C-alpha cells in the first residue's frame, strides 16, 4: 500500500528533478500552493482529483498494482486478471 508520505516524497523528488518551484508546479497542475505544500508533506487528503492533476503535470501516473505483482488499472476484473508475465496492463 502506498502512503500519503510516499506520494508526497515522489512528487517533491519529481518536481525538483524538473527544476520547478512549488508555485510553478501548483500553477501548472491547476491547484493551490497550499494544497501542493501539504501534498508534499504527506498530509492525508481525499481530493484525489487534485493529486492526479499534480502527478499529470509532472508527467507521472498512479499505477495500481496487484499484490501478486501484476499491474491493473481496470476496475471490475476478476481476481488474478492482468498480464501473466507481471507486466503493466495497458
């Protein structure tokens, strides 16, 4: 399970790697500076749409991975569905 702290660390790392300031990323993602600061600090939030906007502005995506190691972004699949090789499912 990914924690809010891990997402925040990933966002901060990607932002710095791109040479962006927090205010620049917030503007690019269409979110407020305060939201971005709290996201990077790992504050728990239920505003998933905003988190996804920030990830998108950084060129990142959230990938759902089954505990058995297969990626699967599709809802409603039967348990064990996905690529037999463990590769991400498009």
